């Protein structure tokens, strides 16, 4: 059994595949479930105001958060992939230098988002699909969210950095802390201080501040495997290249997802603000299932990166198989729960009969993505972990730009709202096949190189 200091590396290199997937993935799923609550909280408390326009505004604003996450993923995914590979290759100094560079880039990007976003705020709000009755509410919410961009982005990047060294539980603690702060402050700001939707945005930002502080405290405590250092503030060309080589395609994925979300919202606007509110609630409910597969995929990513750096390809394949089987089984169970409880779940956020009816219909359509998305995400994350972002981006490009957005437009035109909410399940079913074929081809090539170069251990 490894000593306490090496337990994180032991999980990467020697733990049985299913146990490694559970150890790395389950805390992240629990943490991301907390993140689901984080996203639900504003919707829930704004719903208590009985103002459907404010509720619609919160949903319309969501792509702004997704853009911030995209830019955070650019640094978080790129840096964490290289950190894990460096650790697998035994180069801890380079891993630490990469961590420091990641901190600096996160701060710079966050400040730029705040500055540029506030300058063009009116154009952003119009692009989100806000109209006469939702424009001002959306602008209020988005403005405050932009002001806290450094903390929103920092909560994601620092979590990714912690996971890259195996400190997945600490990453989860940061998520939990942020959500608790948001839950406590939302009713105070929205109702007690009568700040309405502005209060919800402020509570969200302060929640992210709390999450960042928890991660920073852990780094300063000296208990982390790696620590940022003032001596390593100047990045090397190699580190910058590796971060952006993997990170840019990862961020483009989230940006394309935000674009698809915005197209969806703009199409839904034609059916009225109540439909926008209903589909927004449905998307947040389905995000529970999304965070399950994202949690396991994010947990598997550093294992794959470490073993790719260590050239232990047989273990990579075993971990990948265990991850896909585990996440698919869980998602099928979740889908059954959504099907049975859809109206009850929507009723949590609103007492409007029309919103409940449309929201339940949307939930039962969107839940059909769940048997497929786990495999897609696991394949994409595996490519990112190995430093092969072109493959990961091909999956994203086909998924969002070539399939989903065109299907949204075509299905909406010919089948109306029913077509609109079924476009994503059709997309994910096709993408499962595309992703698996792409990954299997890559694994076959690795096997050929591996066979030529000699054997390795499990």
C-alpha cells in the first residue's frame, strides 16, 4: 500500500480501473451536483418572485456564464492536461511551472472579460435574445456576472488544477463552499434587500469568490502536491504552447455549446417568454445528468493523461472501458427518474401551469440524450488528456456546428416546438457512434506503435 503522500499517484498508476474511476469521478460528480444546485438556486429564488420575465432573463443570461467557462476551460483543461502528463513522466518541476502559468493566465483572461464585456453589454444582451420585457432584467444580471469574471473563471481553473494532481476532494470542497454561500445569500439579496434579479447575480459572484478562496487556502497550506511559485511567473514557450494547444479546442467546444444554447433560446422566443422560462428550467434539470457524465469524464482525464505520459497504454484502455460502462449505467437510471418525475421537478421552480406543462414536455425530450452523452464526453476528454486536441475538437465541431445547430433550425421549421426539443437527442445518438469510431481508430494506432516499441505493464 502506498504511503499517504503517494496515494494520489497510486490511484493514477496502480489502482484497479473501476476503483480508480470511482475514486476520481464520484467526488467530482458529488461536487458537480452541488454545482447543479448552484445553477438551480438563482432559478428557484427568482421563481419565487412570481415574475416570469425575471425568470426568463436568468435563463437567457446563461450563455454568458458558458462563455466564461469556455475561457476558463482553455486554461484549466490545457494546463491540467500538461500537468498530469508531466507528473506521469516524472517532471514535477515542469508541472509546477505550468501550474503557476495557469494562475497568471486565469487572472489576465478574467480581467479582459470584465472590461470588454461591460463595454459591449447592450450588444451582448440583444444577442442573447432578450426583448422588450426581458431586456433590462437580462442586462442587470449579465453586468454583475461580468464584474465577477475573474472569480467565476478562477473557480473552474483552480478546480481543474487540483484534479490534475489528484486532489479531487479539495476541488469538490471549493464547489460546495461556493454553492453554500450562494444559497445563503440569494434569499437575503433578492427578498430581504429587495434587489430582485441583481441580488441573484451578486450572490452568484460571491459564491464564486468563496470557491476560489478555498482553493487558494489549500495551495497556501503546503498540502498540495504542487504549489504556484513567484519564481516561475515567466512562462516558457513550451508551456504556453501545450496549454493553448489543448486548451483552445476545449474552450471552442464550450463556446460552440453556448452558441447552440443561444440559437435554441432565440428560436424558443418565438413561442413566448413562458416557453423560454420552461425550456430554461428543463435545461437546468437535465444539467444534473450532464454533470454526472462530465464529473466522471473529468475524473478520468488526469488518469489518462498520467498513463499516457508514463506510456502505460494498456491501463489507459482499461480505465476508459470502466469509465464508459460506469457512466452509461448511471445515466440510464437517471433518465428513468426524469421520465417519471418530470412535472414534479419543474413544479419546484414555478407554480405556472403552462410553464410546468411545457417544461415537463421538454424534460422528457431532453432526457433522451443521457444514454449517449457519457460515451461522447469520455472519448473527448481522453483525447484532451493525451494532448490530442484536434481529435477532441473534431468531436465538438461535428456535434455542435455540423449537427446540432442545423438540426435545431430544420426540426423547428418542420416540427415546431416538438422538433426543437428533440434535436439534441438525435445529435447525441449520432455523436456516440462518431466518437467511439474516432477513438477506436486512435487506439489501434497506439497499439501498433506500442507493439513495435515493446511491451509495458498494467
